[in-house]
């Protein structure tokens, strides 16, 4: 496979990590960037050596005729953008949240499927190096042959101020669903990656910052089809002790019938076999880019699978499974009851 020609739509805050990752791939050339804000498009083009800028998405697709498109815009724009790319048979990688609601997400996946266009959701947490290593340790039996539980404590500390989120993603303040929709979905997908499909949930959600609209704290219990249990304790209000809250986003404990794996906020991983002492796990962790350079790993997966014709780990159809769990979490919190048997 030769060099693939890509285009990008969206030049907002998070796009910097996408552009940086693409710029480090010898087999990818980003030829154009589109944004309704022409100044933002030009700034990104200048910084990353991109030849062309556009304010109209369809015009960019028709003139550039790319091998793929990277969508990095707000969720409410995704359906229209996917429709335009799919109608031109252009493969798509699209940032999460995939859509503002579950029904629209299903429509997006259906549009790509009907056009037989590859669609991958840019769900990057499962590509963080510590989770790839945890999965490798589980697969090789480091903590036994039966997984007991996965626990994650998430604290970001960016949501307690009166002006919370205004400096980076101000629309967070007005979202009726915030913590689980925006942050918790990462962990739903990662828990599925590590422990398999989820059969049931029980959730308690709270709003701690009264100046925003949506929930910013939650406790979610997961039941896995394997019999394992999971617990996610998420909170954007209170602060972590880690100097970089957005590196690992918290701490994890993974337990099996042969021992335990632990992740701390610095990316340190340890293994403690039953009856043995805790020991460091030696693995590669990058400090470049976002959260262990997971954006690069995500986009590399997209390009590699596209070249081989392999399915994406986070294809549209696969990602709907994570979104169905998110819907069940909100249903559980509203009804104050466990929810089981939702569509996989």
C-alpha cells in the first residue's frame, strides 16, 4: 500500500492531537483541512504543513478526492458529514461522541453500512498503552484464568470552578448528559475491551457543580457476561493527587483468580501474583500527544486495518454496543434500578 491521502474536517481544541499523529505517519499525507472558521483552518494548515483549506466540506471532498476523511467536529454535525462522505465512498474515522443521541448514532452506522463504507469511531482510550498491556497480561494468564473484577477511580478536577470548562470545551456546561456521555463512554468501551460484553448495569449519577446542566459524578456497577464484575467511580468535580489528571484519568485495579494488576496516575503498572510480592511491569509509555499517545495508536489502527481490509476494533457496529450500555446507565440512574438484557 502506498501513501494514503487524507482530509480533516474540524480544527478545534482536540484536533491538534489528530494533526500531530497524522504528521508522524510516513504512509499518510493530509492534503486539506476544513472548518467553518477559516482562521482556525488556516492556523492548523500552517502549523502542520497542510496545503489547502476549505470552509465547505463537500467542496473539499470533491476537489481533493481523498482516500479517507477524519471527522473532528461536534457530535450534532456528524450525521450530515458521514452522509456526504459515504455518498462518495470515502472511508471515515469519526471522533466520539458519535452522535448527540443513540438513535442518531444508529442512523450514522446505517448510512455507512448501506454505502459499504468503512467507518471507525475514534475511541482512543482502549488504545492507551497501559490498557493494551493490561489486556496482554490478562491474555497470557498473569492474573489467572478467571477474571474477577475491574475497578477504576476517575478524577479530573476540571469541573468545580464557577467557569468550569469555558477555557477548553465550553459546550460541556450546557450538555444535559455530561459525565457518562462524554467521559464514561470511554471506560464502558475499555471495560468491554478488557473483560468482554456487559450484561447489566446499576448506576447512581449526581450533579455536583450547580452551574452546569448535566451530571458530573457517577458510580456505575457492571455485570459482565463472563461472570466478572466492574465498578467505575467517576467525578469531574473533585481533584486527583496525580500532577496530570488527563494522563491516565485515574487509577485501576484488575483482579483475577491468580493475582492483581494495578495502574496509577503516572502510567505505572504492577503485577501482584497471589502469594507473591508486587512487581513493576516493564512496558513502553509515551509522553507525546494525548494520554500515552493513544491518538497516534488509534489512527495507526485505522490506517493498518484499512490497508489490510480488516475490521476495526471500534467499527460503527461494534461501538453501538458501548453506546447501548451508556443508554442503560442513564436508564438505571433515572429508574434507580438495575438494567439487564439490553441489546448487545
